[in-house]
C-alpha cells in the first residue's frame, strides 16, 4: 500500500498493516487530517447536543436496558478479543442500517449524524472502563477508516486516555474528531479512574471509487438479506424494499430535556475504578455488539 509515513525500521515499528479484507491501492496512513472532511466539522459542531443527550439518556441505565437489549454489548467475535472486557458498544448504525430503537433513544444524535453526511457504514457509542487497555491489534479491513468524536474524556487534556495508531499516539479531547486507519496495528489505554465514552464511526475509505464502494456495500447487504440474490424477482423486490427501510433514518420522536439531569451521571460503568455494576441478564441475548467489517 501507499504507506504514509513509511516504515523505516520494521523490527521496532508497530506501523504495520494487517488487512485480510483488502482493496488494493488505498492510502495507508496512521492519522488523517479531520479538517479535510466537512462531515467531521459538522459532527464536532454538534458535540454539545450529542453529549447532553448521551449523558441524560444514559443516566437511567435500568430504564434504558428495559427498552432494548442492544445496550453496552461486548465484541461478538474471537477476532475482536484484543478489545478486552473493558470495551463495549451501543449501536446506532450497523453495516449501513439503522437500529430504530436506539435511534429513538438518541434522536438528537441520530439527526446530527444523518445531517452531517458522514459516509458511515457503522455508528456506535463506545465505552472504555477505568484502568483498562486495548491490546495491540488490527481491525483487519483497509477499505474503511475509523473516526471518533470524543464525548466524555476523564481528566480531559491531561493525557490519561490515549490512542496509538502504528507509531503515533494522540489523546482524546472532548468535542474533537479524529480520523485514522485501524487496519494498521493500534492500541488504546484509559489510565483514569472513570469511564471514557466516544461516538465511533466506520467510514468508507475516501480513495474508493463509487463502483468499489457500491460493490462492497452490496456484499454486506446480501449478508443481511440473502434474498437480494434470489432467482425469484418478487423475492428480490421484497428484500430490496426491506433494505431501503433499514437504511433510511427512522422516524424520530425528539424528547424534551428532562429535569432529572445529573452532573454526577450514572450510566454504564460510571464511577471509580473497581466499582461494581449490576448486570442485566437480558443483555446476553442476541443483538448488542456490531458485527463489523472484519467479521
């Protein structure tokens, strides 16, 4: 690949790409300049609204888990084991298809994501527990980039929560958007005593042609709706209609701000290191974590 910067000493560098799901001739770069993407600026401008909604809605975790089992799920595949038990997700979009329940739990966020025009195939909130790390690993896919909008960063600006892509390390800063290539070996750490929260995106690589992007999306559409390649025209048509509905932004009922906002919010895992949280057994049912492009 066109790697920028190039690996100068393979024996000591972690800037190696591991991408079994691979499209040739795509730029391979640790961190991309987020200011070059209009959608990144729009998401950053929406930060205050997204964070306010996130803190408010997740303050009532008991009520939240009763509404959907798609709450704070761990990784679904052994390939994702490097993320560890401290990393969990709350899915908004998976493989280009909206989760209608979660979109209505976070309508401001859903609207901001939709209106930003971000070319995202996946969108999800991600939490990282205090005192935890994510081991060096690859996401195995070079045709999507990863982006984070930092929402709640403990000791913001004090370098306690860091992300390393290849040989470059940066800290999350609340309200800022980062864009990077997770087909390169990468790791993360939360050295604080509180949970770190981000809004995460898998976005189509900007070097893809329209044809390549459509072909890749069709592969994942067929995984969700095998009837798309049925020999029966009527069956294909039904699958196409279902797919259109799944891709469309669900009808949203934007909720008024609650008077029960708390500055010491109580969402998943929030609090001091070592604190115990009750687990809802219903969350072990199917659903939850995104399957992702490496799956």
